[in-house]
């Protein structure tokens, strides 16, 4: 009987078209993700050579003054994308993978982004994450909306009840057939991605697969709950689509509006203004005032006395430093609000399983906001290290040729994310269990009326 029901389900044209849609969009999304990662990887590889050529060229041009040379020299920090980010691009398409910094003021450099078409960014990239989060639930709705209700509407439900030992067993059989097809397509896409990309078999990949399977099970639990009400196919369709729209569109949109208003960030503009004013106004004030603030920031450089000549690199880089210092408070406030936004979104996503699954997958793929914030902190630390390394050379007027410039290579940022698998999957399993229990309760009440 199970094999017969399986064949009948597969003969439905809607089943064929649904499977084809998932396979085509899934394969296309994997290919798009691969091209995206390859593009970023190629850009990073080129950056390594460009930095070497850049240093060599400028050392040849500006070999008289260390201060003048360091005005131009740019050092790169890259955020290497893991291959898993090909299936969950997340925020990597809007945040730069390469940041080049000089030892001048940091705040005007660290927030530079790549030039992109804003229309393309608005649409976003099609990745496998999107296919699983948004398209798979729609197909589950297509597969499950007419379980029981279709047979009732055709007038054959009574015959089904007579021929079967247990009505509940028939319903479970119908759901299990659909689950088998959905999970089969999911496994095919994941296997294709693992081979085509390829994906290393590691904890983030395993965690992503388990999370995706739990997410699909959550949607089957929702479908089971709606079907258990014993309503018509039209009612089931409208209700399931309403749930899908609420969880995937209305809920996240409302959350975004709430977070934007709750944690508005005027500090972004203030940081730019304070940084620019903090630097430019130093040209018009007493030099010693600037130097006193600089010595307060870096007491280890008090031994370098300001020359009496009109211009000195000690004074110039002190002005640059003051631009960062004056903007530091606004920059810190902006960072703290960004962190609060992310934390609030993470907590709120517990009530929106679709958003929760998406955020978790981005975290596993290191394409989330936290990864970018950690990357920016790495850039800041590297920038500070460059300053501490080169300030003594500039202030001491060391010869340019006394430095081994070949030692300055591109810096790579890497992050190892800690994954608590049980804690990550638990919210989805709790929702699945809750809806499953409610579905059983309503199903048992409904079965006596059907």
C-alpha cells in the first residue's frame, strides 16, 4: 500500500514541477555561490601581489623620507571566505573582503566598501540558504495542503477509512511520503554542493545540515497542525501561505523597522565629522597643544621633541592621531549600538524560526555581521601595530632602505567559530514538538467527525 501511494504521489504533475523547481534553483544557487567565493578568493590572491608591487614602487619613488613614504604605503587585511559561505553568502556581498589601510587616521579608512551596483545589492544573491529557507517551505505547503481534505472533497474519505486499519496510520503514511521526497531532494542538493564546490567535511558543515533538516521538519509540523483542523484544501492553502508570509516577510520586515528605530545611529555621521574636524582644525591651532595630546596618548614617544621648523612628520602624524582620538567616542558608540542591534535580532529570531535558521546558517558559514565586526577589530589592531612599528622610524628619521620591506605581507584574518549544536537546533525542535503535539490533539478530535 505504501509503494502504491508513493507512485500515485509521484505521478502528480505538481510533484514533478515542484521537484524540478527545487533542483534547478538549488543547483543554480550553488553555482552562483561558487562563483561568488571564487571572485573573492581571486581578488584576495591579486591583493597579495598588488601589495608587494605597491610597496616596491613607492619605496623606489619616496626613498628620502620615511614620513613621506608612510603617507602613501597601504597594507591590506583580508577576510578569507570559507567555502561554506558559497551556500550562505549572508553579508559578504555587502561587506568588503579586503581592507587596505595606511598609518594615517583609521576612521576614514576602515568603513570603506567595495563599489557595487545598489540595485544588485537590493535584490541580493541567490544562494542555497535562500532555497532552503524560502522555497522548500513553499513546496512543503504544495505537497501537504490537501492531505485528507482532497479525499474528503472527492468523496472517497469514507472508503479510505473502511479499507485501512488505522486512519492515523494513513495520514502518517501520506506525510512520510512527502517527507521522503523533500529530504531526498535536500540530500541530493547538499551532496551536489559538497562535490561541486567542494565542501570540507567539518563541524560547521555537519551543523548546517542538521539545522536545515530540523528546519524542514519544523515546516512539516506546521503543515500537520493545519491539516489536523480538518478544514478544506482552500482553507489549508490560505492558512499555510499566511504563516509563510508572516514568518518570512512580515515578521523580519517589522523586526528590521523596530531595530532601526530602537537603535538609530546618528553616531555614524558624527564619527565622520569628528574625525575630519579633529584632524583639519589642528592646522590652525598651536602645535604644542596637539603634541601634548599626542604624548598623553603615547607617552613612550615623549623622547621625540617637536622640531622648530615649520613642518615636521612628528607633528603631522600627531594631527592624524588626534583625528582618530576625537572621533573615538562616536566610533565606540556606533560599534556598541551595532552589537546591540545584532544581539536583539538574535533574541527576536527565536520567535521567527525562518530568520533564526538563516542567521545560524550565516554564522556557521562565517558570513554574518559578527564575523565582519571581528574582522574590523582585527583591522584596527593591525593598524595600531603598524603605527607603533613605524612611528619610531618616522620620528627618528630612519633611512628608508634600512627596512626589510619584503617582510610586510598581506595579513589574513581567520576566525574559528564555536558551535553548540544542541543549543542551536533546540529552538527548532521545541517548535516542531509543540506543533506536532497540538496536531495530534486536534487530529484525534477531528478524526471522529470526519
